[in-house]
């Protein structure tokens, strides 16, 4: 747990600690694969690594890894990381930006929104609004974009989700 926490902090800091952080995450993942740590670390690490790949410009690698996490999590019923992995997948697809990518992004959002979760689990709702907003923007659908953006801002604010509040405010 300590290694993963240190890695997350290092990945969010400026500097040259990225390689070390990714090595720590690889160690955490290996430990989980050996059943010496919670297996929930595997999709968590893979999602973070996929996001890092996208930030480094490896959209193909990010998409492949995020797609695999989403698929595995949904098929195995491990639903904790579906929203964040779907976020990484959709954002990378929209960055790559082919017509096929935009269609896959739409399908990924719909698939996440269709996941059966406990009533009142708003995490899925807020991520779905964020991603639908980004998709509408990518498709150039101004009216739909504005509607989703405003709903996303309101939900993020009502829930007090500071990260989502910041993301929604950055949307023009």
C-alpha cells in the first residue's frame, strides 16, 4: 500500500520521478499477481499506467490497456475501477480522434452507464456526465455540450466533488 501511495504522489509531482513511480506500481502489480496483496491493485495500477501512457503521447498503448481494464472489470463484476478506466479510455480515444474512435468512445460511455450498481452510487453518474460532455464537445454538438456541461457542473458542485468541480469549470 505504501508503495502505491508513494507512486501516486510521485506521478502527480513535477520532476523526474516518473520512472521510479512506474517501477513502484509494477512492483505493486506483481505482488498482487502473486496473491500477496489485494488483486484490486491490478486494475488500479493498470488504469494509472494507461493514463500515464496517454499523457506521454502513447495513445495506442493507453487505449489498449484501458480497454482491457474496462473489459475485465465489467466481465468479472469488479466495478470499482470501471468509471476511471472508462475515463482514460474515452479521453484517449477522443484525443486520437478518428471517426471509429469517437464511436468507440460513445459505446464505452453507454456501456459504463448500463452497469448495474447499487442505488445511490453517484460516482457512475458524475463520470457519465463528464464523459458525455467531452463526447458532445468532440462531436461539435454545441447545444448538447452546453446542456451536459451545465448538468455536470451542477452535479459536481452539489456533491462537493472537488476534482469534478475543477474539471467542469475548465470546460468552456
